[in-house]
């Protein structure tokens, strides 16, 4: 029985008279009546509504009743593509093949239309919505539109309603390959200006009236060209008419062949685009193969379809596209990707304030080092209130202020804020050595060295000058917030906000509550995170919280193998199948070996022998060495010889513990499953979804795995190591 409920898109139809076009049938895509705040999406009934409406308009065109067709949307959305909630229901997924046939049949039929077709992108056009617009002869876009693209490969599928086949004929091979393969992996969508620069749209038009005027001018220019050429009869045109890749006889004359012929310059350009570099160390083709080896086949399938386009007929290419989409939509990667996409959708910062939060009018930051200055800048940008940084050392305070203002300047340089706002926000930042200047703050966040005694001392000093209701916030990454607040008169106003480095780019903040934290304090912490436009994930006060606890369970297993005498290069490559953004040794270098050694020791002390305090890591940290060497030509940085030398010197070989390859991977998966079960059972988090969201955003756990708990279910580790399934049969039942 299906649990999917479709919100059926309506198609509003009206005829407009235009002096340059004649009668135009305007088809407007709209959400269900009474649900105007929802985007118009495409489910099984919605695709029927859309294809029926366009087919009826084509019938009228063939009967001579109308002289043009225009497609547009309502509000801030043109058409948002397939309804992702449909993909979460295994029964509803069965509809995809029928929907694909309907979309493909319409793509083919529109090419026979005797009248030109306009798509005016009044708002976001994603996935299937953008693919519907590809059937148009002319596309225009409103100037402030964002959210244009084909994100399907990031969802474990591909643009299967004509996008993989037709996009290259609109924007050219290089841009099409980038949009289909690479933009989704980078979470990149186009703005109106970018769509115009890429040739995806023909003109920028403020509204439909202006779009129709631009449309009329383009149609007239085409007619003028045709009339100037009426006496010329080229026999190759007759031959081309029989070629299924060419324009269709009797159709509006502005259309050209949608697919490149075999052995043509266009075909060569497409193949060149597929073999172009992806980054500095691999090509798009080798990158796609690497992703497939990590359980993400969608990019490789899309690349294969693009490669086969030259010399194909449109029906042949669309048939291959439909087959590929049908297979991918039932894949484990698609199920997991849709799950993670829904997690991210539901977890994104809300539009409304968190209920119960107190008003924040002035903020303090205790500390002025690198992390403190980054956080201060984000607080000033997000809260738009005065932010004062305080450090004991006057020169450090001054440097911290300069660094925070530099973050503001870079934000403006990237176009995220205007210069006036940047000047105002930079002016709201100040620095001092005087503790009393924090007295009027409603919230003070400490970002001092990760030493419990220092943090307790800072909190005690702050409590002596702050209002009793002002929040005390810590950015600790591993220390106990409860211990930090021991001895305070008001421990109920203490909360942790664990920002990740670099603060401006990392979207996650772990919101840490102790048993003493009151509801108003927790609500205010969550509200601060919301106003910074970051994802807040709640965690109880426990060693390592969520992300670091699980990352160091992984790193502990890796380091234990090294300490037992395993080959460093083999160890570093053993977890590639996980699909993490970097190998373990690169991650250790990024974290910093001193920090990693400290956190690892803290977790081992707090949580016992499930965590490994590595002698080899400690020795590497004392040497101020690195695990990897810099390289511009390698996908993964090569392992430094220092690793083998250092770990060999301190080695204490343990029989059967020097694991590499699949054996080490299994140890890591089992360790993660065990640790997550402990975290759920002890109330660190309430639901597996919190862990998945935190690891996707804070550690880059691959979305095509759905996050860590679906992966552990699918791999069997959850059952093997924790005697449970985190999601029932959702990721374990055969698909």
C-alpha cells in the first residue's frame, strides 16, 4: 500500500493576443488550489496534467487556432521537477517509468509543432522542471531567479526526462557536461545571469509580457532569415528531413537537429568534454569511474549516455535515457540519496524564530584567536548586532579584530553582501582587553584553548560581570560542558555551540545541552544558529558529541592498525569504498596532529577501550610531522615516509590487528555501528537521522550512502555489530 500523497500541479490556460505573434496559448504551472506556498512539482497525476495541457495546445496549433505557445509558472517557481517525496515510497517509484514515457513522448511531439514555443522561467526550474523547458524553442528568465539546474546525479539518478539527451543541443557540450555531471556534486545551481551567460536562456525578461515581446522579436528575426532564402533549394535539406536527428518537416522552421551527427565537430566536442579534466588530478571519466567504485553509479551512467548521443536518433537516445533512469531509480544509491536529500530539506534553517528564545542585542566573544575571529564575524553577519571580542593580550585582540573584519570584506567581495552592509557589520565589531566591556552582552561565547581549567576560569570570570540571564556559550569540540559549568551560580544558562572549521563554509553547528540547561537557553542557542543560516543538530553533553566521537572511532581503528605494524599506504587506502571526501591521513593533517592526539586521548579516557589512544600519533605530533606530502597531480596525497619511520620506531605488533583493505573497512563499519547504538541507547541523540545529518554536514559523509546509518544497515554492519537495524527494512530489503 502506498503512503505517497501527491499534491497535483494544475495547468492554468488562457489565450493572449500579441501584435507580433498572434494568439498565444499561455500555460501556467501552479500548485494545488489553496496550497499556493508549495512549489509546483511533478508526480504521476501532475505529469499527466502537464503533458495533456501541452498536447491540447499542440492540437490547437496544428488546427491553426493559435500561433504560439508559452509556458510559465507562478510565484517563485517555474516548475520544481519531480516530487522527491514520491521516491521515498517504493510503491510510488513504480510510476517513474510511465512518467518518463509521457515526458519523452511530449519531447518528441513538440518538435513537430508548427508554431514556436516559449518557456519563461519566472522562478526556480530544477530537474524535470528545467527539462520541460528544454522542449521550448526560446527560453527567457526573470532577472532575480535562482535555482536553475539539473541536480539529479546528486540524487542517485540522472536527468531522465530529456535532459541528458537534449541539454547539449541548447548550451553546447562543455556546459551540458558540467551541468549534468559536476554542478550537482558541487551543489551548484544557476542564477538568471549565469543561465544567460551559459546560453541556457535567450533573454532576461522582467515578466511574461516582456518575455513575449522578446519571443516575438526572435521569431521575427528567424522569419526574415527564411524569407531571404526562399529561392534556394538545397538537396541536402531533403536528405536531412529523412534523418531522425534533424529538424522535422512541417514543424516550425527555427528548430535544428537536437543531436550531433556521427563524426562531426559537434560529436568531437562532446567527447572532448567527457574527457576534460575534473580538478587537477583526474578526468571527468576517471572521476565517474571512481564514484562508481564507491557505490555511486549515476555520474557514470550519465556520462555513458552522453557518449552515445552522436549519430543517434532522438527516439533511440530517449529510449536509452529511460532505461538508465529506470535502473537507477531502483538502486541503493538512489534510495539513500533521496533519504539524505529529505534530511537536508527538513533540517535546513527555518524561516521563523525559535519559540522561547530570548532577544539578543549584544554579543561577546571570549578569545581572539583564529577560531574566535571566524565565529565573531559570523555572529556579526548573522545577528546584525554589536559583537565585542575580548582577549588578555592587546596585540592578539587587535589581530583578531582585523581577521574578523577581513572575513566581512571577503564576504562582500564574493557578492554575498553589499558594500554598505559590509561597512556597517565591520563597524559593529570591536575588540578589548577589559572584561567589563562584556558586561552588557546578552550572550558571550568562549573560544579559548581546549583546556578544561582555562575554560572554567573564563566562565567564572564572565559570570562575575554578566546579567544572570545572559547566556554562557562554549565552542568546545570535545570537553564536557557539564564539567565546564561546575561551580557556576547559574549552570542553567550554559549551552555549547560547536562550530566547525572553516566557520564560514561549514554549515553545521552542534548544539550541546547539559542536564542543567534550561529550555530558554537551548531555544536561544538554536535561534542563534538559525539566524546564522546554519544547520543546528542537538546533542546531549557527551564526549566528542556526535561528529568528533564518530570520526575518532574511525581514526582510532586506522591508527590501531598502524600501531600494530600495518603498511601505512595500504591503511590509508582501505576506506576508499566509504566515499569520504578525503582519506584518513589527509583528515588527520587537516585536523592537526596535536589536536587529534589530544582529542583521541580525551575520548579514550572518557569512553574506554573502544577508542584508541595512538602512541604513533603522539610521536608524530611531537615531531610536528605530517602524514601526507603535498601533490598537485594525485587524487589522494601520497603518504609521507615519516609515517612508516615513526610508527615502526614505536611499534608494538599485535597478531591479527594490523588490518588493511576489507578487513579494516569491516572493523570501521562495525565500530561505527556499535558506537551509534551506544549513543542512541544513552540518549546522546534521539534519532539516527540526527547522526546522519551531522556526519553529512560536519564530516562530508557521502550523500549517496544516505548518511552513515543507512550505509551501516545496507552493509550488514548494524545487524552484525549492534544487533539491530537503524531503519527497519528500508535499506536492507531487496529493491
